C-alpha cells in the first residue's frame, strides 16, 4: 500500500491541476468539439466534468470546515450529468475560465487545511477530507489523459499507479485474486478469492487497465497456472455518487 501524506497529496494536486490547466489553455474551439478518449464524450465533456468535480470537492471542504455535510453534486448523479451536458458545448475560452476557476477554488480549499482538517468527515464515499483529496487527484490525472493530447497513462507516476492499485482493488470480482507484477518492481496481490491470475507488464499499463483506460505501452500479459489467458473482466469503477433510476 502506497503511503501518501497530506503534504505529498497537496503537491500532487497542484501538479495535476497545472497539467490540466496547461492542456486546456492550448485548446481552440474545434479542439473542444473533437472526441476525447472516453466513448461518447468530446473534450468539452471531459473539461466540463473536471470543472464539476473540482467545484464539487471544493464544496465538500467548504461545508466540512463549518461542521456541515452536503451531497457531492447539486442534484446528485442526475445533476452531475445535466451540468456536464449543459457545459460541454461551451467555447474554448469559456472552458478555460471555468476550469481555471474551479481548480483555483479547490486548491484554495485544500491549501487552507490545518492538520485536523484532513480528518473532517465529508459525504463523498462516507469518508474524510483526505479521501476527497485522493479522489480529486485521480480525477485530474486520469482525465488529463482522457483529453487525448498525447499525455497518456505512460506519464503516470509510480505513487499514483500504486494508489490506483489500492483504490481499484474494489474492481476485482468475487472469488478472484489478481497478482499484479510490474516489470522491475515488487509485485502485489489484490482481491482475496481462490482463482489467481497474474497480470504482468509495465507499471503504467497495469494501472491503466485497472482504471479502464487503454494501456499505452502494449506490455500487458495475463497468465493463470502458467498459461496465457485473456485479461480478466473487472467490476465497475467504485462509484462516488449513488446512481438513481
């Protein structure tokens, strides 16, 4: 399990926010309308989601500082979806302004935390502020890759990939156990079932696969009982917001 401290997480949040803002700053209006790496979403959809999650997490912290709790998104999951669709078609300039403002708000909220503030409860996954910081880190790093500008999973850091191994262990189906073997690094197992599959390859390729993204280095290999097998199916991404019907 990777050891991320609040100070280290703050550094990573600033680094990830700078990367997203830097990418957004290069987009023209036609770039915004181009497809992203996410099926059915343009880059505008991805940027709208980034702005939405940054504002949502900032709101979690702002309420927590007052000893109050509030749902992650105004209107829940449906509200999140409506907001993304409404903003996806904005101009490049509007997206830049919205993303910059949302990132500034979120970073200001995290930067203002004192030691005890990281342990304040929030509604996101029934956790605490530190969990919200990890969530925003995941969203910024992964969605920067989803923007499809050549900054793919191969750019993800070792601490980030190891954090994904922890968080995404929830995607291992019942009864299964995945032995993750990054090339040149210590292996680790996730899941506690009796059916074992070894997933070997470059660290970032394993993390990308677990995150439902395309491994960019083409190094993945799955074996079971020493025989080559297909990569196993994964459970859905652990939801931060209940889906309502």
